[in-house]
C-alpha cells in the first residue's frame, strides 16, 4: 500500500467516478472535479448521477471518511492530476476532444508548477503532442493510463485490474513516473510502460478486438439460424481451441456502449488519416449495424396482422448499468419506430436515459405494462429479472404470445411449454404457423 496522496480526478462520469472512488478506497484523498452543475449538485448531495453496482455505497463511505471532495474546479496542492473526461465521436468517426482540451488548459498552471498529469480518457492514437500542447508544451510530466473498466464491474476492475498500462514521452521525469506507478500500480498484474502512442493503441486495439469477437459470434448466430443449428454449441466448440478461447463471444443482436463502437470508429479513422484502409475494423462496425437491422427485420416479420405494438424489455446497452449510449435495444427500437411501430420499453435502471435518447419511445414503468397489448415482446438487455418474470401471466395480457430473445436469456423449452412462439438469436426457429400462433 502506497502512502496516502492527494489526487485530483477531473470528470465525474463512469471512468472518473470509478477512478475517484477506487482511489479513495485505496486510502487516498480525492478532489473530484465536475464542471456540469447538475452532476456536481448530485455529488455534493451524496447522490451519484450514474448507476454502477457497489459504487454508491463506496462513494458514501469515502465521503463519511472525508476521502472524497466534489468541487467545480481543481485546487492547488494535489500530488497527481488524473483527467477522466469524455471523448465522444462526431458523425464522421473523428474524436471530439473539446472536453479534454478544456480540462488540460484548466490545469496547465498546476502542471507548470510540477504536478504530474495522467490522461485516463480514451483518445485517438497519435494525440499525445496535441495534448501536451494544451497542457503548455512540457512532456516530462504528462502520462497516459488507459482504463479497462467494464461497466457493471467498474470498482472491482479498478481495484483488481488485469493489467496496468502507463504511456510516457521520451523526456519523462523519472520522479513523476515513479509517483504515477506508486499510485496506479498496486496489484500483482502485468505492468507495461510504453510510449504514448502505444498506450493509446493498446486501449483502442483492445476494444476493437473485443468488438471483432462479438461481430464474429453474432454473424455465426445468423448463419446458425439459417441452417437450423444452435449457436451455443457452435461457439463452445470453436472456443475450445486455446488459440481462440470462448470469452466475449456471447451472441446477441449487436454490441453497444460508450467504448466498443467509439473505439472501432476512432481506430478506423486514425488509420485512414494515415492512408490505411483499416478493412477489419471498418467491417466490424458495418457488421454490427447490419446485425441490428437484421434483428429489426425479424421482429417486424413476427408481428401478427393488425398489431403494431412492440415491447422492448431492456433499454441499457448491457445489464448492470443505466448507460444507453449506442444501445442496440434503442437502435432497434428506433428502426421499428421509423417503420410506424409503437415501441413500449422498460428498463430497471435506464428509463430516464432512454427517454432522453429516443423521444418517440413509450417508457413503461414495468415489464408488465410494456408487454400489455404487444404483438411481439423482445428481450433487449440481459437483466436477470426478465428471466424471473411471470411469463404465464404475461401471455394473457399480450396481443399475441410471441417473444424474441435478443440476449439468449430465457429457456426456450419452458417458454414454448407456456404456449409462446419463442425465438432467440442464433437458435433454430419454427414458423409461426407451425407453432400454432397463426
């Protein structure tokens, strides 16, 4: 355990909050800087602006112990500054770095006085010199420490990382680097100290590769449907090859979130700026969009005559979070809405965010109210509570007992025994007429 340090964390989104809370758990004193007035107000009141398992309790405990201090601007006296602001992408795939520019310019004076600055925000590879310029030009105390946090597991991933990557410039100050290692490398995992561009490529490339694995699994699922095979056994057999492995190959109707789609686009865009075609990463993005379109078509084809209501159970991009950024459930819901369907959605945590993302969505207060009168009910997010619903009762309030499982959450045999026409991604299906629905 390193000695207690005073650390400023700039940005109170998913990465910033997980970082700040994790550092407080480690015994450090953390200044949590947030410029958005609504978020800062929530933090000062002891309420978190996001849902992340375990974070609210850890944040409250850190506040009680006086280890975390929300504030509107960074204050002098920190041993280390960590930048964790958002870096979304524009429609053309390029990265919007305005938040990180603002953050770096706001701490340039503190950096000039000797405080090391660490970038935990995800930035396009090759951005290092630009970041240094915004900080005042000195590269000796500017570092990168890309995060590898899974939403839904952010605190445990911070405290028990699979690896720690630290990016440096050639002129890195040895004492500053030693401080960065002291604060951020505290486990027995692998430590990689690399160049700034290499650190960015590790982050971008890791997410791109995960997206490739998911794209492959999803494409195999569609092929299995066409051949009447079950993708679970197929992926199991493929994953037994130790060169491939079976992790991160759970088929669904598309991947989303704030990381994988963004990093695919960022990596593709950087490559193209150097005259490289980036065939593989570009194809993964296209495959994901096509997979979501395929799923929307399946839902539309299942709709019984005279009914236009679809129930979407789950709106967040994955279970365990309220994040709806690039959510496949909302992408498909929007496609159906644009075709004239009425889409009623429910999510245990993401209703408010979904309503903001998709104004045409009917936001239901329960799974039952979403499913009432629906011609097709869709599992859009793998929340465990949807597995435990009273599906026998739901069949009595739907316009038709038709369910399509986009996350392979439900037991198909059980659903069919209850009288449902049931389909799942990557599983053999029966035509509605064969199942007795029509």
